[in-house]
C-alpha cells in the first residue's frame, strides 16, 4: 500500500509553504518520508515503524533541519518481550546534532 499527500499553502504575509508525505507499507513495517518546505528552509522526516505484534515494536526516526542550530535529530526505539525466557527489553536512543556537536541520550530497561 502506498499513500502520497501533497499540500501547498498560499499565505499573504510569507512565502508558500509546501508539504509532502509518502507512506509505504511492507509486511509489518510502515515507512514514512515527509518534507516541509518553508522557503528558503526545509525539514525532512524519515521514519520506519515496525509492529510485528505487541511484543516486537521498533521505530527509527530521522529528522533533518536546515533553519536552526539543531541540524539533525535521530531516534531509535525498540521494545521486545521474550515470553519463553521472561525477558523484556526497552531501548531508546535519542541523538541531537547542534551545529557540528552530537548530544546523545540513552534509556535502557
């Protein structure tokens, strides 16, 4: 399945705002690519979300920015439950690039 959305706003006080969103599905995975154009700058969003069942969830998000000191944001979230061994894993990584410096936050249970 593939869904594509295109939106353009014509505003009297600023330049046109353009937005595109493309959603694809493959088995249990949803892939999203979105762009927002606020002239002359741009935001690009890429996301991959996998939901095999309630015990296996993964989300990988990547955001590129061209108009702020924060240039890039990446996030990886994983939730896995192993019922045979009764183990649970929840892992979240968040990385933010401010200019050229990366800041990292890790959360693991």
